[in-house]
C-alpha cells in the first residue's frame, strides 16, 4: 500500500504565512521560508504554497519566494495562485517548484490543464478545487479564493480535470476550512471512488483523529492542513506515530 501523505499548507499574503477561517479573518502565522524548512525537518511529505490573493488581485505568483523555499527544503513542494499560462508554470518550475496548483484559471480555461500535462507531464499539474456544499446538498466550485460561485459541480469538474491530464486533485471544502471539526469524508470518499488519480483532502483538520478518519473513511491519499501545524497544536512526528498505531501506512523519519 502506498504511504499516506501529510502536507502542511502555507497560505501566503503580502510575504507572510496567514491562516483564516472559511477563507476570511486571516491572522499571521510566520515566515513562509522558515516554516517550510521546519516542516521539512519534522518529516512532512510535501508542502503546498498558495499565493491566496494573486488571482483576485490579477497578479503573478511569487517566483522569488519559490526560489528561497527551494534553497531551504529537501521535500517536494507545490505552488499555486495566479498561474494562468504555460510561461508561469515554466518560471515556477525553473525556480524550484515540483508541481503547480491551478484553480480559478483552470475553471475559466480548462484547456490549461491539457497544456500543462502535455508540456510538463501530468505529475506537475495539481487541479485545486474550492467547493462549498449548498443547502440543496450540491457541491459547487468557486473562483478567486472562494469569492465567486460557478455552475460547476465538484464531482463533474474533478472528473473532467482528470480526463484533461491533471495528476492530482486538491479538494478544499470551504464549509470545513479552519473550523477544525473534521474533513468532509463522505464527499471525499465519493470523489476517490470516481477518480483514478490521488485525492488530497483539505479543510477541517483539528485533531489526529481527523487525519485517521480522512484516510480510512474519506479514502484520501493525502491530507493537507495549516493552522494545526502553524500554531503547534499537532506536531508532524507525533501525528505520524499516531497514524502508524492506527494501522495507517505513513513515511516515518524517526
């Protein structure tokens, strides 16, 4: 069985790591390069860096920061935010990123997924989806950091992204983001059953049991979290020890 991955996520705004609740009310969580280096030392499997206001503000992602991160960590990392064209991907990969995460740009121009997969390989392209469960039960995808609803359904769009060449799906539940009451395991299990590519769960981590449940009940391949790591509520080595004790395969570094 493939090891389940633990992925700290660093949302970056104005050069600082920030963390919010339900995509609003952000607070400072520290220097993104130093935090990334510490997670690398602790045994994180990968990192995700998201320039969370790039799409909304219509600017490009932070190439200089990516370069600094690459110099300071020795694990794979993904970069997202403001990526609209192949030249953006090329710059980020050249700066040291291993993968790129595309969200709003892919919803507006789905062929971008095909282009990235064709030029750089599917393993480079992570299709990120921010979705909220509406009152009628449907999961609707949102643009621009959760600001604008679309007519796309989570499950249909994830399948289309896979068909177009995405190597992974990063699904963030906006309803669960920062609330720390667990991941949307029912939706995640449906997603995992319908796709042939890995699913990264995001939104809802509050305690070690939530990670256990997202792997066993949600069938996720990886779990992404932010504040529980940034503010020292859960340490990655302790989390991996706990998961190991629950019979879940993880890559351990101690």
